[in-house]
C-alpha cells in the first residue's frame, strides 16, 4: 500500500527530501539543488473521500481532493464574492437569468491530451443531469436546466426554464468542475474511482480506505487570477493517507510523518497555535448550524416561542464549548463568509430574561419541573439531526433555563433527509453549505423541491423569488438584506454555530488557501 511505504520512508528518521539529496550527492554534487527542490507533500485525510467525481461527491474530504483535479468555468473570490474568469474568459447573462453565454479560453487540455471545447462542456452538463440522485448538488445548481447550445468550438449558451440566480456562482464550484468527454460517458461508479480533469494535478492512484496520490500536471498554465502564481503547481506530488483517528493525525504532524492534516480537532487548536505549525481556518459559507423550524406543528407554530428560542441561546458560549477558537458566534442566517451576509447581531443578541418575558406574555407558565406549559401542553419540541450532537446538547441545556424542553433525535443521514421529504419533524438541526445567498431560497421557499423549513409566509416567498430573478448586484443585495432581517425577526431559522474548517501543517508548508466554499486549493502549496 502507498501509505505503508510512506510510513516506512518517514520512520527512517531522515526527511524524504534529505534522503534523496544524500543519494544524489554521492553520484553528482551538481544535482543537490534539484534534490532540495523536491516537493512531495503528505496530507493526512480524516476519512475516505468515498468518491472523487466532483459532480457526484458531497463529502468535504472528497471535494478537497477533487478541487485539485478539475478546474471550473469561473472562480470566486472568497473575500469579495466577485466572480472571475477561469476556464471561461468571458460570460454574460440575460435580464431574467434564464440564459447564460460563455466563451472559453484557448489552450486548455485535459490530462488525457484532449482539448477543452464547448462540446465537452455541453456533454458535462447533459451527463451531470443524468447522474440523478448521486448528483444532488448538481441538481440544485442546474435547477431548470433545459440545454447547452454549442455556438462554435469555444462558445456556448446554457438555458434554463426558469430564472437561476445561483448558476453563475455554481459555475465556480467544484460541483460543476469540468471533466473530460470520455469521463462523461463512464458509469457513476467508475467516475467515483477515477476521473480525467484539466486541473493542476492528476490522479495517480486511489486505494479506498488507505490512501490517494496525485501528481503535478506537466504543462499546466491556466490557473485563475486568484492564484498566487502562474504555470504549474509547486508540489510535485501530494499523497493523502486516510487516517481516521484524530490522535494519529495530530501525532503524525508532531512527529513530522505528515506535512498537513485535515480537520484538526477544535480541542487541539491551542496546542498547535505555535510558530512550529500553521493553522488554516474558515467558516463554511451558507446557512450556519441552526434549528430550522417546521412552523406548521406544535409549539413552533407560535412566533413568540420561536423568538424566545432565538434570544434564549447564548451563541458565544456554544462557540466556546463546541466550536473553534478561530471561529465566531453566528450573527445572521447566513454565515459571515457567505457573499451577501449582513449582520443581524442585535436582533439575535442573547437575552435570557427577555426570552422568559416573551414566553410569559404568551401564556407559558413555569411548571413544577421547570418546563413551561400552557393549557395542559408542555413547552417542548424535538430537533432531528445527524451530526454536531454536542452543539444540540449545548442548546438543550441553555433552553431548559428559559423553561423550553428541547428533545434530541439523532438519526442517520438517510433518516434525516427522509424526515425532510415527509415533513415529519419539528426542528431540524443542521446547516447548509452554499456560496451564494440563494441558499436561503433553497432552504426556505415552499416552491423549492428540497426546502427544509416549513413556513407559510407570502412576504418571504415573494422576496425569495424576487432575489432569484434580480441580476443587478446592488438591488439583489437589498432584497437579501430584507430576507435575512425577516427570517431572524420571525425566527424561522435559529442559528447555533458557524462550522469552521480547521486544518494544520508544519511551519515548512505555505500556500494553502481556501476557496469560496471553504475547500482547500493546493495549487500554491509548497515546502520551504
């Protein structure tokens, strides 16, 4: 196995680069510069990616690997939200956001030597729509997709049956990363194991539950303007051993066996906050971990109850107990890294006494067990979730102090999404990662096929629909501001924690950056 051979090399006690240099010095002193410049990086993953096809994978680990293998039509600045050229050198949209024209840059090839053309992009989108349930994120970014019309070798038009405000941003994501024409003809299962992309790296090997290895693409020269250099990637190879035990990953980083590790546990953050290491932290964009309400049932039908829950949560304490020291408490129904985010901190400010006053004014009286009740009904609701149980437990403890009994129902991912499909829940406990504020429509609009919240609010529905058809950036932002304010005011979504992607490396590593979806881009990564 790749992993076992790497461990053997690292356990010799001399860095791999140094071993190579010694061998070369023995034969030719002039070769030492080349040996010293060797860039073979070991990046320990926390789990098997399960699939490396960008158009199918939803697991963060798989997305982190796939980003290195494929390029996208556009790129997005994670700081400003601005879309910039990548594989496409230019693009336009019609006024109602149902038709998008692209022109491809020249000279791009896939690692199998074939050229990037408009026909290949059309084949990508057509095949992605045929992937069905295995491509759930594609279905959302391409909602309403009708066809891609090839105008000539380098230009094409993507058409939708209804306005699609998130498509351009979607075109910058890993999910809509472009694969070769031959890859589009493979079965979904085959694509999960091996793809051909135009990215800066090429898949060398993938042994499930053991390791992956990618190598530098010779001749690559079409990175986006957001990258720190031009030409080929710095790293010659990146090996990803799959190390599921947190302690083994952190121990390997300490010993020098690993150069980088994915998902440094929050509890170990302070231990690695020294000059010997570098930490990389970014909040997932989209909707933070939240209590997402079904307002059609039980006590959550009462606005006063939901508002009491909103201000009855001490998010600073939840972040301190369960979050990253690099993170911050959520201050809107969009995370602070999401384009379009506007702070609603004042309306969400922790106020336990105010929460109690709201409940008492609504007729909820404290019972003998500390849980409030009204007309024989207990003030209780169940939250259904499949991860971040510690966050839900912290919320449960805090809400008990205002007399609200939050019951936890931890289920499998399949049962979680089954509950969404059937509407059989009171609160959902989860977040939704997207890099466009249209995520609020996906989450809240009753017209969206996969909506999570159950809300009957004509004003909100109109705003969600309006932002989806507004092309002017400033006008759309004003609508998104109104949506955030309304959702917080009505407490349809009650944020609990911003999830932080937290990775660590030795101080000899530089150039690791996050894209706008908080996934790592390793094009600029190198060893000093």
